C-alpha cells in the first residue's frame, strides 16, 4: 500500500469516528432533553372560593366631653353627662352591664398670645370619656349608633363613631373555604389536562393565599389581605395555588 492510499485510509477512519461521535452525542443530548421534560410533568393552577357572610357581632364606640377653666367644674359636668349617656342607652334596650366606660382623659388648653404663640398659662381643661358597647344584636346597635347624637339635645357633647362589624365563626369558615378553593383548583387542572389528553395525578404542593374579607361586590385585593369591618354584609374569598403531577 503506497503512502497516498495510507493517508486516504487514515482520513476515512477519522471521518467515520467523527461521524459516530456526532451521532452518539446527539443521541445523549436528545435523551437528556426527553428525561428533563418527562421528569417535570406537572401543572400549577390557582383555585378560589367565595362566600357571602353576615356579621354576627358589632362593636360601637362613642365619646363625650366637658370643658371648663377648673378641672372640678369639668369633672362635675362630665359626671352628669355620664348618667345621661347611660340612661339613654338603657332606654334603647342596652343592659347597663354591657356598657363599658373608659377612664377620664384630661387635656389642657393654653392661652394663645397676640403673636399666635402658646403661653404657659392654662386657659381651660377638657375632660373626655369613651363608651363602648359590644353585642350580637347587630341591627339594634346600628340603629342606636345613628340616634346617639340625640344626646346633644340634652346638653351632652357626644360623638358617635362608625360601628365595627365582625363575623365570629371566621376560623371555622376559613377551613371550609380552603377545601372549596382546593377542589376548584383541581377541577381547573382536570379541564386543562383533558384538553391535552392527559390525566391529573398526585397533588405535589399547595400554597394558601391571604384571605380577602371585603364589602359585597368589591374588587379590592391586597397582598396582606383585607378584613373589612365597615359593613354588615361581606364576602370572603380564599385562594389556593396547587401543583399537580400529570400522568
């Protein structure tokens, strides 16, 4: 065999080796991609559940105050007003034992100088007390809160604050809502999988979102959750994000 033939044989062998190497490496890469895809056959969906609830507890607060140049006079007026406030609330059907009265807070008011600055001389004292009522009779307390300013006609400087409405069975309701939201997530996953000819397998993970308790028909959402206390009728929304295996 001459030198030229030897060179041709060598180059032919090299070409064959390179070709086999390329085929082998292509096969390895292709199988690796397939395993990667088959090993991550999952679907992630978000499910939700909504329910309308009616508040079963109301907390209402109000305040009344008296002001005078002498603390003794302001205190005497405040004491008289307290009796009027209690009498008014009891006449509306509230038990006196359910009326919580706060301690007295005292705020001094200083004399204003001609230049608009405050002096160290006290012009008067303003004394204030707060009243609080908690009840399961939501409608009755709501009505009383609206009529409480009638005390002004009796000489009482009374201020009524908006009632706060709560649902006391929220803890048990949240457990039920999470179950409904998870079922909704599974139904969504099944519908998506059916469209691709697949089936839903084991639930791999679930992440619970924050609860949103909002007024009816509200579209407000917060990353930290919403807990509305301004309305009697509310809507609670639960969200769960689930990751399922695909068979």
